[in-house]
C-alpha cells in the first residue's frame, strides 16, 4: 500500500480491500482467520485500538451514523431534548455513534458501524494528522453519513469508500465465511433465505451485508 506524499492519503484499490481486512485481523484478532466465529469488533475497538466509543445523537435528520475524532477539539452534535445543535469538546481517538441511526437505516448493524470507524482509525489517521498540520485550529474528524453524496470532498469520498468496502470483510473473513455458507448449503438467495438469516446471525451482521458478501464470494 502506498500513500500520497502530499496529504498522506492511502492508496487502497478495491482489489486490495480483502488483503487489508485480513491484515487487520492478523494484527488484532487472528483466530477469526482460522476458525469460523463472529468478530468481537467492539472489544477490538476498545481494547486493541484503544478507541473511546460514545453513543450520542449526531444530527437532527438522523443522517450521520458515526464519527471518528483524530485530534482533540470541538465538534457539533445534536441535542434532541433541546432541539438544538451544541458544540462539545472530545479527545483524540474518540468514536461517536448515533444509536438511533444504526437502528433506523439499512447501512448495517452496530457491528458494521464500529468496524467502519475502526477502518478510519486503522488506515486514515495519518491523513488527518496532515490536516492538523495544515489547519491547526480545527478539530480533525470524519463524519460518516447515511447518504454521502454531496457532502464529502473528493479525498474524503475516497476514504469513505475504503471504510465502506473494508469493514464488512473484517466482520466476515472470506475463507471462514465461505466455509459456513457452504455448510449451510447456500447457493440461491430466494431458496436459501432461512440459511442466509442464520449466516447473518452467526457473524452478527445485517442480512443486507451478508447478501452482498455472498455475491462477492460468488456463492449466490
């Protein structure tokens, strides 16, 4: 993997997402690569990456499901009781997750949201370190929106796409995922909907993510 030396943005083509997910698990939870099991992504985030997860409302429209903070500073969050946005100071390595958005959307379950933010910290913190040097008075964070169209800069679009692509592969390691899918006899989305639900439950991910992963692995 290479970096843009001007802004330290990692160059990760989609063809390398599987490799990055495997490297992540080799570092933080290697047993998931040798035996089928759900990946304890919350434990990894807290105990391995040392991220401080906080659950808080982030937007009135419920269109931001997560935020990773890369440098100490003030960020804007929404207070649903007051019906107002408020500025609060958070420390570096804080991850904010809006639980209502996670419940409301089909973007993925809580585990996928946490994995998504883990990817941001794992691969993108150097990019935001560079932003701190360029704009020292501003808090450095990324907001992960339900619908990112029209919100991110081109660079942040790329980083967001990387997190979207890598996170499910961390939660569903390819070889172990294929093994369980084959044991369940899955080969057709319509005919095997019960088995697909069981597969999703096993890896503790959403059914939507499971179907996408089955298609990626050429199982359905």
